[in-house]
C-alpha cells in the first residue's frame, strides 16, 4: 500500500532577529490511509509548523511532501489549494471562526467555497449539522 501522506527530509527555517532558526531538521514520516499518528512535544518544538507543511499551508525550506505519491509543493498554488479544500482537513488551535456567524454557519463555510459548492442548500446544512453532532 502506498502512503497517503509522506514527508521526506523536511526542513523549515525562519529568520528571527537577523538569525536563521531551523525549526524542522530533516523530518521524514509516512502515514498510510486509515492510520493514526500522534505528534507530541514541548511548546515551540515545531509541531504546528510540521502540520502546516504537511497540510500544504507552509512551504518547506527543503524536502518533499507527497500526497498520494504526488509532490504537494511541485503542484501549482491553485492545485494545492484544491487538494487542501477537498482532501485535507484542519482544526486550528486558534479556531479561526467568523464571530458574526453561528457555529453551524462556520461549519458550512468550506462547502460554500468559491471553487464550487460540494453540497448545496439543505444537503449542506444537514451534513454540517451531522458533523457538529459528532463533536
């Protein structure tokens, strides 16, 4: 079975106060479909940075991220955005909810993307309510 997502020698650095800080130093991992993975570590260890790189939100300084065998960062921005919108889900630490919307409306938002709704009207509302019922 091929991996659902694979990281190959991922490196990610940031410039802080004129110095380069390398947060991820040669991280490699492979996750098969249906497999669970826990990433743990102290605050500031790079957990969120790794997840942002794996999820196509933050380009690695070096290395490759493969989604179903395809290099996520060799794809163009539009294709990577489509993969994120349809195949990769995120629950951010800082919720990133729109305060003027209800919880249900916030859950419905991804289905109303500019790239075409996956579900419409009643089906979208029912699916979103079902997902909320799971948490």
